[in-house]
C-alpha cells in the first residue's frame, strides 16, 4: 500500500507497505523540543505538537490556536489514534450549540457552589457564552464585563452512561483567570492567562456518573475583554504507544506501536536552500509505513484527516471548499479550502486567515 500526503498551503499524504530509507533519520537526535514542528512552511502558517506525545492533543499554531489534523490507524479492526485528539461532544460550547446555565456576579460563600446539590435557584439564568469588554468576542449570549469583575457559572450535564473505555475531557475558553470544577472537584486553575481558541483538560472518569452532573466555573476579568464558555467531551479511540520522536532540520520522524504493527510517520517540509523554487513552495509531506512487529500478517488501513478550519482564524468564520479538477491537477486528488472572505492584510495578529489550504493525495 502506498499513499502520499502534503500539508501546509499544500498538504500531501503518502504511505508505504515496504520499509524505506525515508523513514529513518540520517542520525539519532535525543533533543527534546518544547514543541515539535509538523508543518513549518511559513511563520504565519505553521503547525506544532506542544505535547510529549503526538496523540496527546490537537496540533496547534504557535499562537496556541488548535489546528484540526488527526490520524487514525486501524489494525485488524481495532482503531488507534496517532495524531491529534478526536473528541465526541457531550455538552457543546456556544460556538457549536447554544446552551443555558445559572450564573451570579456576587461572590458565593465558600466552595459549596461547585457541589451538585447546591441550590442555585437564586442565581440568574443566562445563555452562553458570557463576556464583553474592549475585545469583540463572538458567540456571546450574556453580557459580562468590567475590570476586576468576577462571574460564577453552573451548568447541568446529563449523561446516559459512563463509557469505561473512553477518556473524558472538559472543554473551555476563558478571559481571564479561570477555575473549573466537575461535581465539586477542581479540575483546572489557569492562573492569570486567557485563551479563547478552545482548550481541553482531562477529567477523571470517576468524577462522572450516569444522570445529572454539574460543571461549575469561576472567571475573573482583570482588564480588557471578558469571556467564559465550557463543555464536556469524550475520546473513544485507543491511543498508540509512541516509541520515538526524532526532529531533524527538514523532517520530524515518529514511530508508534499499534498492537501487532509498528507505524512510521514522517513530516517533511523540504526547505532545501540550494533549490530556490522548492524552498519558496509552501509544501509539507506526511509519509507513513506499517511494519509487522510480531511476524504475523495484519490488515492495516490509515486515515489522515483535516478540515477547512485549518485555513480560518476562529470558529466564527465561514470557509468555502472546492474539489480541484483533474485538468488543473493531473494525477492528483486535490481539495482546497479557505475563508469565504478573502481580505489580505486586513487585520493584525499572528494567525492569518487569507489564502487557501490544499490537501492532496
């Protein structure tokens, strides 16, 4: 089997059944980077894995905005995730579906307000998200603003069952200081930071139960914009065992163990300085091969997926997609995505939303 991938402004995917030298770095490199480069075609369009393992979370732009790149390998019918984090929404945030909760801006006594049996009927009812201030945030359903102000929010989430094979995560966006509780137990305290790009924190499965659960949050706006939104999701995939990660100047090499198969994955951005045409082409390849590690024959298939959100700045924007014709791209299957409103240099910031993102196989 042979499949090829390119990611960046152009992304390609490539797979091999037989072993090839392209999957072995020219030398070992024990350097442990704080963030591993996956796509590095341009400072405004680059994708990194800021985790110990590639399957630990969604890849991000260096500005910390998540970029949807996921990889799943199926070995003898069992699926393993090796890139990113594919979550099933259980309680959506406001950018996905409108939801309501109870809130107050008057400080409650102690921490009993986080408990499931706390009586919040005296609190106001409002629609997510809560926010406002100097920054124009999207999906705000209830206004909350003012320097030095606090807000406390409670949300009830009903679960039909608890999947003992899945991992559970709280999803959240906040500006500024943020604390999150699940059924009375604190699962997150951010300190003085803000992040409205969308983050996750793992929730111990033992904290959840069938029926009604309560997720509670406290946020303090120190200055500028204010924002609060949170939800719940789960991850149904098994994760691979990451055996190695080697970072070289133009390639990052991974090896994973997936049951009876070892999967080699290489991200290559060919920034070769003696080839000016190639050097200036925003192109990244994703190559992979599967090797039996137990001497047996295995049925293996690999899926690498992304979405049009890769070309957007935030979830409030709308993308347009197009399948390129065979005349335009002979010998390739190519999809293109981009912001429906193309406005180069129309705003400031580190994350652009103009131009187009291509995926090729």
